[in-house]
C-alpha cells in the first residue's frame, strides 16, 4: 500500500535538518509559533497563504507543495470552500492548471459545490485567466450535464467563447456543441450567443447556419425590443440584464448577416434589400448619443455594402465611388479596410479589372494587415483572420495573373501559412493549386520554400495524427 507523504512530515524533517525551533521557523515564515506547532503535530490544517509562507521559508519554488496540499487537505478530508477558494485563485496566478483540474474533479461529485466553483470561474474569467476559468467551467458542466439549468448553459457559452481560437476545426466543434444549449440561456444572453455563433459559422462560410442564427436572433431581438418599450410605457419595467450592444442593433445586425448570406450565394438583389433594411433605422425609438453612433455605423456599413453588391454583380462603374468611400470612412480601422479591399480584389479577379492604382493608393494599409489587433470580439477573432487569408489568396491570384510573380508568390506563401495556422483546409488547398498552376514561373528559392513548408506541414500532421495503416 502506497503511503502518501505529508507536508507536515516534510516540514518536520526540514526543521530537524536545519536545527530550527518552531519559534525560529515561525519568525522566518512570518507565522505564529502556535500555528507552526499545530501544523507539525497535525492538530491544525493550513491555508493557501500559510502554505506559500512555509514554502518560501524552506527555500522551495512557489507551488512546490500544491500536489501534497490537495492530497492532504482537500481529497482526504471533507471539502472546505474557505480553504479551497483562495487555493484555486493562487493556482490560477501560478498557472498550476493540473492542480485546478484535480481540485475540481475531487469535489464535483457533490453538486452543492457547483455554484461556488462557477462563481470562482466567473471571477477568473473577469481577471483574464481564461485557461483556469475554462477548467472550472468544464468541471461544473460535467457535473451538471444531466441538469436542465441556466448555469449549465452559461458554462457551455463560456467554454465556447474561451475555446474559439486559431484552429477552425476546433472552433466548428465548439460551436456545434454549444448551439444545443443556446435556448437554455437567459433571453438577453441568447442574443449575444446567437450573434457569436453566426460570426463563427460565417468564418466557415456555412451560410445556411449563418442564416438560421441571424433569423433566430432577429425574432428574439424584436420581441425583446417590443417588450422593452411596452413595459417602459407602462412604467413597470424591472431591471433586466443588458446586452453587449444596443438592443435594436441585434435586429439590424441580423439583416446585415442575411445580406452577407445572399451576397455569398450570388443573390445580389436580395442582398441589397436586406442592406436597405438596416440602412433605414427610423423606427428606432432611442435618441441618445450612443444610439446615434450605432445608427450612423449601420448607415455607413449599408452605404459600403450597397457599392459591394453592385460591384460584385458586375457593375464595375461603381468601383471609383467605392474606393473613395473606403478612403473617407475607414481611416482608423484596419479591419474595415481589410474587408473592403478584399471586395475590390474579388471584383478585380472576377471581372479582370486593373486595380494597380488602388493597390498603390492603399499600399501602407495593406502592409499593415499582418499586424491586426487582438480582440475578444468573436467577429474580430474569427471573420477577420479568415478575410486575411482570403485577401492574401486574391492578391496572389491578381499578381500571378498580371505576371508580377515575386509579389504573387509572396502573398501566396503568406496566405498558405495563415491557412495552415487556422486549419483552413479549403484555402490551404486553393493556395496549393494556385502555386502548382504557376510553378513554372517560380524561382528556385521560391520552389524550395514551398516544398519545405509542405514537408513541414506533413511532418506536423504525422506527429499529431500518426501515419496511415500500411496496406498488406
């Protein structure tokens, strides 16, 4: 039978080895002699703070005894949240994620601890400690998986937003799992959840899902908006949870999403009808400054997207107006410039338009696209990186067909690298196909770089997934 060592025994051994009395060690550690005595004799447990003081006094690294602390004071005795809570916060500070996982697993057999662990997870999320929070959300979700609770749904929402990252395959899996829990959320939270899901599906170009999420969001937002003003008129509205943005904005954004679906499907006439809908927000009842800001944003987006739908449908006469619009309206926003210049490049390649003057005009902006800002917003996290790859591919397509091979291959390789990071197989394959089509025009160094990169991707996939079974 394996005997679990104890912190008490380790401390007692250290005192004897160093020839220190309890009083002397207590002075070094900044702990009362009686407390040190109680810990050594086993008559007293210890807090996370006392453990840290003892560890430091013994000259050991921070968190050295955390595994033993879990064994001695959490697993082997009835859980005490007054001891566990500060310990979890300390584990999060030190990135002791295995310790957090062990604590959660050891106490979540009892659902009574679920609310407190959820609250700790919420606090850690607010502090930006996403990995630590994720472990607790996953623990609560696993413990409550048979409960039809709002807390379970919120856990899955938090797990979804934390897990969404560079790997699009993982993002799709996270979105698929979370979608089943949306209806269990508070009505207000459902709006933000549907918006986030729509933007994730948008990055995959799963237009049927984008359309579904957008229409659900509009229906729910219209109900909430009507209730808000009906109750306000009756002066009986209770304090309700607020959405991340103005309530009317979810109705307008749903139309914007539906327009993007129609645009992607080539139905530019219907896309324009949706665009005209979110351009006209005269029905909005609020008149405050923030409302006007959002109304103006939607009008601005509608103006640009009106040009886009005409341009992509073949009306190239609007290109100069669209370029002027980009110049005037997108001065401070790289994300907006990226999406708008992407539209220019799609039209240029589709209809054989020479846009060298446009590229020269926005050369500084284009060179800055690789430094896109980090954000917690799902649109910026998911749609913009996808646009970045798409833009690189379109730029490569344009330059290679123009015979400007050095620039074409430069953009192509950058797009391939980003597509691989995002695990976007569609664009990775498109980039490979474009390279092979123009490989005869690549200099030896470019060919070697391409082949080295493909081999590196192959070796990475073999390492991750293993080799295929050998046929007999």
